[in-house]
């Protein structure tokens, strides 16, 4: 389990880097939409390579998946487009901190209700306090 935490920590480190790099690309080329398209093109190529290396058999099951699960693609496009546009105007830190606030809210709901097949982790007092403490930390960093 510890290796999962390390991998997700690295993914978390990558989110602000992604925001800063793609925002800078959007400013440099003058189009957040083009910057996002370039990002997704490179990401698509990377995913295809990993898929080919790990076995593309699951690709045949895509047509059987419930359609609402494809909303994830729209959500990641929304994130990349908005952070690419907003970060240069609002600051990478501000943009990512508000994303973090949204993540705290949505993860609490997803875990509490076990949405989309997630493991159920009820919202008890200790968990609510921890999330509130994290939210307060995000708020404090924005006031500094």
C-alpha cells in the first residue's frame, strides 16, 4: 500500500507542474486551447504506448462500458483548459489551491456514498475534521 501513496504523491506533485507548464505554453503561443490540444496529443501518444506495452485487449470492452463513465474525459479537458487559461491571470498556486478545495469536497462525497464503485469510507467526525483542517490550510495559504 505504501507504494500507492508514493505514486499518488508524485501524481499530486505533477498537477501544479502540469498547470504551470501548460499555462506558460498557452501564454507563449497565445492560445490556451492550442496548448491544451498539444498536451492531450502528447498524453494520448504516451497512453497508447503504455497500452501497447501492457496489452490492448481491454480496448475491446470499451463499447460495453456505461456511457456516463466517459464523462471523465470531459472533466479532464475542462480542468486542463481552465487551468491553462486561468493560471496566468490568477496564479498557479491560487488555481491549484481552488482545485484542491474542489477535490476535498468531491472526494468526501464519492467516498462517503461509494459513488462509481469507490470503496465506501463513511464521513465520520474525525474524517470531517481532517478535511476541514485541510480546507483551512488551503485558505490560510491564500491569505498569506
